[in-house]
C-alpha cells in the first residue's frame, strides 16, 4: 500500500511538473511577444521622432536663411540712415531674388513703415506704426537689448494666407543710436513647400501649433488632415518672440506589433511545442525509468541469488537483498570479505587474484569460486559474479552476485566418484587389452597380414588414448579430493624445463615443431618435480598441437620480484576472447575445427591449474586471435 501511495504521489508530481513547465513557457512566450511589440512600438516612435526633428530643423533653417539675407539690407541702412525709396527698392529686389519665401519687406524708422517692397497690394502698410499694431512692449525691449531679430506669428495676411513676421533691428553705424527696424513677412505656405510638407506620405500626420498642448486645437495653424491626437511625438522650434511645436503621428495610431507578427509568434509557438514536447518526453523517460527501477528492485529483493551493492570508494556494503543476508548474515560489511576465498579444507587459496584486484583490471568478474564462512560457522561453496559501474557524477559502485553452488558441488562430487569408480574398474582390463594389442601390433606373436596389422595398430593407438583419458580423470579426481601426494623440494628451474623439453621432443619432431629454449634465469623453486614437469608438459603439448607445421614454440622465463614466470609461446591461431572464462575448466575445448582435430581430453589445463594451486603458483595466458598465445606458469622463488 505504501509503495502504491508513493507511485501515485510520483505520478502527480510528474503531471504537476509538466503543467508547471507548460504554464511557464506560455508566460515566457506571452512576455516575449509583449516585449517584442513594445520594442517595435519604441522603434517606430524613434523613427517618427527623427523625422519630426528633421521637419523642425528644416523649417527653422529655411526661416533663418531667409532672415539672413535681410541682414545685408540692414547693414546698408545702418551705414546710410537717410536711404531713399529708390535705393530701398533696388536693394529689396536683390534680396527677393535670393529669398523666394519672402512675402514683403518694410522699412520702418522709429517703428513706422515708410517704404514697402513690393508696393503693389501692400499700400495699406505705409505709415503703419508697429508698436501699435504688432509689437508688444516686451518684444520692443528684446529688440533693443539683444539687437537680434524678433519674430511674431503666425499672422493672418491682408492679401490672404498666413505669414511669419520678423523685425530686424537697425542701429546707426556712426552714432550707434537705434534707427528702426526692417519688417520681414515670410509666406508660410512657401516655407511649407520648400521643406516638403506638402509631399509627405499619406500615413504621415503632421501639425504645427503655437501651443505645446496637444488638445489646444485653436493654436494649430498647419495640419495635413484633421484628426484626434492620441500620443504624438513632438519637436519644438524656438525663435525669439515665438515658439512653435511640431506634432506627428501615423494614421490609425501607433502599431501594436510588427507588420508580420506571425513570423515571430510562429517561432514562439514552435518553441512552446518543442519545450513542451521535450518536457513530456523527459518526464515520460523518468516515469519509465522509475518503473524499471521498481521492477529491478523487485527482482533484487526476490532474486534466488545473493546480490550485494558495495561502494568502490569505501568498499562498504550499501545494500543487500534477503538471499545475500541469509547466506552471510551480518558478517559481510565490506568487499574485503570476498578477497580471501578458502578451499574445501578451509585453507586460503594461494596466488588467486581477489575480487577487488580483478574488478580494477577488468571492471567485471565471472565464475570465481571459493568457500566462505556462513553464519553457522560452516564452509559453503559460492560462485561470485561482479560488475563495477563508474557513472559520471555518481559514486562508483560494485554489484556482486553470490551464487550458492552447494548442490552443484554435491552433483560434482557424485560425478567424480562415479568417474573415479569407472576409471579404476576400467584401468586393469584396459591395461591388459592395451598390452595385448601392443604385442600384436609389434608382431610379438608372429607377423600378421597387412590388413590385420593395420587394424591392430589402430586398436593399440585408441587403447593408449583411452589410457591417457583414464589417467587424466584419476589425476583430476585425486587433485579435487586432495588425495594426490606432493613432495615439494628445492629444484633449479633450468633443470626442470630442460627435462620437460627432452621428454616431449619426440612429439614435437613428429609434428615438425622446433622447441626453442631461451636463456633461463638461474633461480630455485620449491615444487614437486614430477608435478611441475607434468604442468610444463601439458602447456608444451598444447603449444605443439596448435602450432602450424614448420613453426617454433618459444620457451623463456623472467624473474619478477619474488616470483619467476615461465612462458611458453606458440604461433598458432590463438585463443578466442569469449573462451577465456572456460579455458581452465574441465573438459573445455574451443569450438573450432583445428582444435577438435588436435584431439585431447580437455583436462590438461584444468589439471595444470590445480597442480599450480597446490604448489602456490598460478597459470594464465595472453593471446591475440590470429597471432598465437603465450601461456605461463608463475611460481614463488625459493628463499
């Protein structure tokens, strides 16, 4: 019930995380869309602001350029205060040719207009007192104090239209006294045309007002079309005596989004789909992974074999299933426990690599047998399988599987007893049969016909093969049962090697194999002479069998600290990698045609391993498929 509750909570969390991420992505997408729209509006306003400032600057420049031409006339009057009408008209005509936006010029000594150009249509301006009609007291003081032009406008002209009045002050050059002003009237319509206000795009709404208040429609004196202002951009034209404000806004108000918003929104939608899909996919993987973990932990708990999880860093037991605890109780708290396997008699197995050493070299182990103490202080045979996992970012761990092989050992014991009994029963009659066939094959009882002699030789050879098999079976049975006697003494390794080579030289000659013995170190080993010769002969026999005719078998040795390694190298096809786990087991032969053709009982290497174990040595090999194999015997050097 608790497991089901945890599963329900986990599934709710998964769905909550999915919905949460989906909502988060939607909020982010909406925020990005709003930010994009706001950024676009700001960009558009900035573009319109630049255009509005450009209009303002052009209008102000056109006004100043026109006024600038009038300063030449003012300079002439300052030099010749008594200028007459004829001279004024000559100079004014030149100015009009340079300033096409001028409407008229008036010469006003003491603020009273005396001369006007052009006169036609402007006769009413003669005798006009500017102080009474258009100049305020503040403007007059500004003229006198700054000696700069002062503007008034816009003004409605008698001749029609609107104009901008500019009063240019004149001070006599000789005395410095104020003489009067030149009244300049600019035609606003011409000014608008000169800066292109009459050729603006249809979506460009522009207005010019003498007030900064956007809602003061009475102050607007220019507008491309009537409309209600919402949020226009503005640019101010500041002149002495007058201030104008340019308003600008697109037709139909400001855009809320780019002209093609669905490109960006389509990208946001694609992002929403991709992120949501990725989250659903990842959470689905998490759910499946958790479900798989639940199943694996179920198998872990119910497995008939012991399973222990150990830390590589501390070697400590992290978790064990019930079968593991039933096998070893609380006695196993560290991986070190499995580094000292015992034999059936309770003695440590000598020169056997431990679990940790094997895992460090190969990251896995399989089929490692040994006896270990149970909670009842009894020895139990166990087969170990292990795997080291070094996950990035996680603590490396070792999975160790402990298989109780007590029943298998019982079956093996019964099998060995049966084989031993059969072998003993077969040995005596087989010896007699083999001896009789040998006499017949060698014509000891008279010469046989050719066909009969050939059959006798075949029978004799097969009887010898059966004798070898029975002897190997009996040797194996004695080794396993601990009944084979060992008489270990100090022997020089060189002598033992040469003796074994001499014993098998005839077999090598028959196979056309050259035995090549390198210089051997002069070391002494404490071994049983007969048993070590048997082990060396087994390796030499295998090397000769699996070497191609005409090749050589190399015998060499090297001292490695307190041990010596005797190596036997052939130049055959080598050993397949998948056969490593079986090569030292009883009746093991590689599944290849050339090995089957070589014959053998499949007991030689198994016997060799047991012999070396009894003499505190080891046997192993190295092989590259297609390049031969090197088998070695490693023994401690006698002190």
